[in-house]
C-alpha cells in the first residue's frame, strides 16, 4: 500500500496512510508555514485611518426646555380644559422639538405654541366668565 507523500501528491486521491485514524493524514502534514493550499499569508496593511468628525450632527438646542414646557402645558390643557387651541399648541410644540437644524425655526414654533397656549387659557377663562354671568343673572 502506498503512503501519501507531500512531495509527490500523485493524482490527488492517493491511498490512505497507514496507522492514522480514519486512514488519511492532515492536510498540513509536512507544511512549515501552516498555509499549504490556502495561499500566502494576508498582506499587512498600514495603521487604521483615524475617523474624521461628522459635521452633520445637530447642535444642542438652547431653547428646547421652553418647547417641552409648551408641549406639556398644551397636553394638560387638552385633557383638563378640552380647549380648541390646545391642539395647535401640541402641534407647534412637537414641531419645535423636532426641528434640529434650524434654531430660528424652532424658536418660531415654540413661540407659536405659547401663543396658542395663552389663547386657550384666555378662551377657557372667557367661557368660565360667561357661565358665571349666566348663572348669576338667573338668580
């Protein structure tokens, strides 16, 4: 029986080795660099390129606290007072919070949300005053 010889592989199928489990030896038998049949070792590249800062990140919003407050007040007004002007206050408060790149636009949206909040408070106070006048006039 012929043993496989790494210097003379023959037809590629060869005969099994004597005394090895399974009948065949390892594919690295006789290899000194460990890369037999897999090509040369990978090419070493230079050091990694440092990452450049991303210039598209949004800056911190300075007035976002006011926008959050306007949005919360509009939501509370919608739940407690059923105000008609609370819905635009919610919309403009959310728009102000969503505006990340244009601080002037965010400030305009926040200002508009506050205007609608105050208009809603005025509307609720006028409605309460009207109800109070009607109740007192019937007495």
